[in-house]
């Protein structure tokens, strides 16, 4: 399997270096600027067990990114492109940090991504309808609840993106009659990209290696019913395996139906937390929405059962239920106002807690 992936990558790179037949490549790929601003005013009332007794009730939350991207198609039919995405924050979280950086090659044979980009398990993953996909979508961009103590660093989404911040090679097939598949290989999952000092070390505790991802997705239309179905699988080995640890394994299945103005979907994903004890991490999500003109009304329910939410809670089953409802109003191309109400409840022995959040905001894509 390694040889097959390496052979595909070498074939693509050889094609990329072939003469472009009268194509003027003196200037290479010219990048354009884009990105998004996602900003919310948030009111959250949460128990002290989740975030301590000094959490501000009203605050402003946002996620801002700047994207640089462009592509060109050569006379031989090969499309070459590049994409760079950076988090642009200020205030207490001042940073301009590269989030993704990769190049890609595509043609009638499919597409290859090379660099720091999500893998096939995420790129082909099916998402359930949501109230506001920034808050209750497949990836949680805005987290209204501040988690500390036993819950420190927690977030509740369902993206299968184990090696999101690591360099990888991904191959995606062309779309055949609505069907597409893909596979990814990541040498090491440690969140460090752009290797400038040779190969990394190969015996680091807590690091994962040889991350393989596969995914498949189908999109079709049957009379007035649109259907999206998909599944994905991820596996990774531990560089150093201690007692109680195991190779990481994760999989997902999803189904989304669009019937006229109504949408209904459900997903299930499960992983073993990289352990062979206290290794249950299961997530169910069900969502629905209704679109009328510029308005979309949505609701979702998430349930997560995790035996190892944090090291402190290892062996304690943490059950999380999240209920979210909201409205999105599109007031221009790539521009929307969003409002939602969310209730989240955690049951973890003495660390039980709940939180209610109200968010009003806007998303502007540029």
C-alpha cells in the first residue's frame, strides 16, 4: 500500500514537470486573497464545575482566517494550485498562524493534495444539517462554553481529522456517477509541519505514525430527494506503546437527505482514544433544517459517550448531550446573520455540569 501511494505521487510529480507545450509559466501560479470573518456576541450561563466561578457571561467570540490561493491549467491538461490558510487573531490571542499550507495537482485522473491539509476521512465526511455549522457543525469553529478543570480543552464536534495539522499525501478519485473515494498517508501525527531540519525522530512518546485514512462519498438525486451518504476510516500506530495504549482507530458513517426545502441527516462516529482500556468514544448527531428564501431554520442533537475525555477523567464515562436551535439569514453573497440557542449537559460523576448559550453573530466570506 505504501508502494502504491508512492508510485501515484511520483507519477503526478512527473506529469507536473512535463513540458507545458507553449504555456508561459514564467510567473508560476498567481495567488488571490480570500478568507472569512465569523464573529458572535455570546451569552453563556454555565456551572462552576465546567469553567470555574470567574467565567464572563457576555463576551465576543470570533474566528478569522486569511486565505491565499490560486491555480493554473497547463496546455497538457494538468491543473496546478496552491492554498495557504492563516488564523488572524488579535487582542489576548494575537497571532498570525498558518493553519493549512499545501499544493495540489488535478486532471481527469483525479486530484492529489501534497502538504498540510485535511485527509480523506474528513474531506469526504458527511455532515448532518445544523442550526449554525460554526457551532454545531462537523467542525466547531466557535465554542461558547469555557471548559477548565477536568473538562479543560474540551470541544464537541465530530470531524474525523486526526492528522489535520500534519503534512500528508491525499489522492481523491474523479466523481463517477456521484461516487468519489480517497486515501491519505501521513508519516507522523504530531502537529509539526514544514520540516526544515531533516526527518523527525521515530520514538517519541504520545506521537502517532503511519496514519492511513480512507473515505468514500456518494451524492445523487432521486426524483425530488437529494441523497448524500459517506463513510471513512482512520488508523495510526503509536511510536512508543506503553501499557494500556493501542493503535488509534476511528470510523464514521453519515447520511443526509434533502426533500424539497427540508433537510434531515444523521451521523455516527467512533474511536478508541488510542487505548485498549477506557477506550470508548462514541458520537451520534441528528440534525434537520428548513429553508425558505434567505432564511434557514435548523436544529441538531449531539450525544457523546467518552471513557477518556481527559487524563483526570480516565475510566469515568462522560456523557454529553447538546441541543441546538437557530436561524440563519443570508443578506448577501457569502454574508449571513446567525442566531442560536444551545444547551449542553455533561454527566461525569462529581464533575457534572451544564451550560446554556445564546449567540448572535455574522459570517462574512471574502
